[in-house]
C-alpha cells in the first residue's frame, strides 16, 4: 500500500480512506514517521485493549528525559507528573481506578442532569439572539469545562485556564508530536496547573466541600493510605485531560452531523426518545480519541502478524469504528443504527473510559438543546474550509462557525 503516516496533515484532516486501505491491505501497518505499528481492524483493536499485560500503556508513554524540562518541574513546580490511570498498568492501575471510581459514582453523575441542563441553556441564551456564533468556542468548549470545574470544585471564572492546562496535558501525555522546545512551554503550563491545584487541595484539607477534590483527598488506597500531593495532581490532570477536549469534540461532531443530516435532526425532534442513541452514533463516526499508544511486553500474534516484544503500537479506535467487518455501511451516519453502542470510542477493557456516563449525558443534553432551540442551523463557511487541530491522538475542529434562528 502507499506509504502514509498518521502524522500527515491531510490524513489527520480526513483519515477514512487511509484507514480502509490499512484495514484491507495491511491491518498491522508500520507507520514510517511515528515508528509504530498501527492496529486498524475492530477485532484486533479489541484484542489489544483486552490484553493489557501484553499491550502495556505504562511503557508506551513518553518520559521527559530532557534536563531542561525536568528542571522546570523540579524547581518551579511539584516535580514531574507521575503516571496514573490511562498511563499505567496493573496492579497500580487497579488501585487508582477503584479509588477514582469512588469520586465518580453513578449517583454523582445522576444528580448532575438538571444542572447540566441549566449550564447548557444559559450558554445557548448567551448567543441565541446573535444569529451567528463560533459554536465550538461559545458552546462545545465551555459546557464540559463548566461541568468539570463545578465537579472538581473550582471557580467557573477559571474555566479558560482549565482549558489551557487540558491542552497542555493532552500534548504532553497522549500525543507524541511536541518538539523539545514545545515540551518546555508545556512544562511551564503544567507547573501553573500544579501550583493552582496544590492551593485548592490545601484549601479542601482545612475546609472539605461536596466536590471531587475533597472526595479524592478523603479516599484511601485499599483502605490504607490517602493519596499524596503528586498523586492527587496526577488524578486531577487526568480528569481534565480525559473530560474536556474529548467531550468538546464529541459535541462539535454531533452538531456537524445535525447540520449535515437535517432529516435525522427532524426525526429526533419527532421522537425525542432517539436522543439517547445520538451520542453513540456520533462517537462511532467521529471518535474524538482516534488512537492511543501501547507497547508490546512479549512477542504477540495479531492481525496475522507477529509483533516482537518492545513494539510501539497505535490502537486506532477511529478506524475500528469504521470497520465494515463490524458495522454495515460504516461511513453512513444513522441514529437508528442497531450496533452503534458497540463502538470503541470509549475504549474497552481495564482502561474503559471512567467518564463515559458523564460524557454521554453532556452530549445527550447538549445536542438535544441545540436541536430543539435552534432552527436552520448551518455553517457560515464551506465545509472544506474547516480544519482539525493537529494531533495523532485526538480529532476535533479548530472552529465551527454557524448561523441559525431561534426555534
Ligand atoms: C466523549 C467524551 C469522551 C471520550 C470519547 C473518551 C474517550 C476515552 C478513551 C478512548 C479512553 C480509554 C483510553 C485507553 O484505552 O488507553 C478513556 C479513558 C479515560 N477517560 Fe474518557 N472519554 C470521554 C470523556 C471523559 C470524561 C468526561 C472524563 C472525566 C471527567 C474522562 C476521563 C477518563 C479517564 C480518567 C480515563 C482513564 C481510565 C483508565 O485508564 O482506567 N473521559 N476515555
């Protein structure tokens, strides 16, 4: 097959034909620029995700060996960020996961629905009379940022700081695209995050609240010890990284599908029970996390190939979700698709997204409000003028300018 890379900008803009070529001709594809094996078929992605002892996350994440970067963390902040959860393997992963689950109870998520609706409606109230808006900036970004700010327990005035720290966290942890110079700038941002949250943690130690910082401070690993400051900072960073960019991109992708498929937008208004299916099909067709890294810990047979121990791999959720061996007419958006819930956009196995219930709720509530309150929703620029943020891991627009009328 033709030599291409997940790092090519044109592939990042529109990866679907390349994914199909890989799945059909080279299901385990050696990416020449990334220097890793791309796993593209649904069943192979599932195999890798369900075998964490062979496909390690801990050994797949880049470590800052750069002295200048380490100095920034050590001298200005609270030391290099430690690897937890999405960057970790059992047994440590299991300990942290059960602890974060305590702060992420179904009850807490359940209680959020009315207030997710309030945030959604007040954001729409803020632009509904303008007739035109960059809906990415005015809606898709602030919705999850405000929700996570409230949940973690920080001021809503600080949501744009959270956004910057989220971006820095994504670039420093799950993408491999930052140059050494960029890593220095990222470290400076992450130190800002550390200092800000170290203060909030201190405040909660003396004055506990009904929020996640307090829950995390009070939780104990296997009933024995509480999390120390670097561990608390690492978990909070993951909630920010995991919960913002992804949900923002899921909301934007959903709005785009409503614009492109007016008949399905109409069907949703006619039968609102369909709204719960909407996030699943949006996430299947436009997975906000397109792929993440793993490292093989032993020789392994996958997709008809033997990968030697020590091979860096990309598990490509975005390609698996378009695999016609699993989904009929995968390029077609269909809110009534029976198998949509089988998508791998939240991963699978031990790292299955911890925030998936919250993300689904934000997407259902957010997209329903957009579809019910706005009419004649359309792009104000040709679709081919939209572009995506450069990333190997994530897929999301740089802007989404739309016009509309009040319904
Ligand atoms: C549409 C929105 C979302 C998408 C597409 C998404 C996607 C994912 C994926 C693919 C993984 C698996 C990573 C792997 O296998 O290595 C994951 C894990 C994770 N997600 Fe999400 N996520 C979303 C929303 C959220 C939210 C709202 C939060 C929290 C506020 C969150 C927190 C996490 C955390 C902490 C992990 C790591 C879990 C572990 O390693 O055990 N995510 N997410």
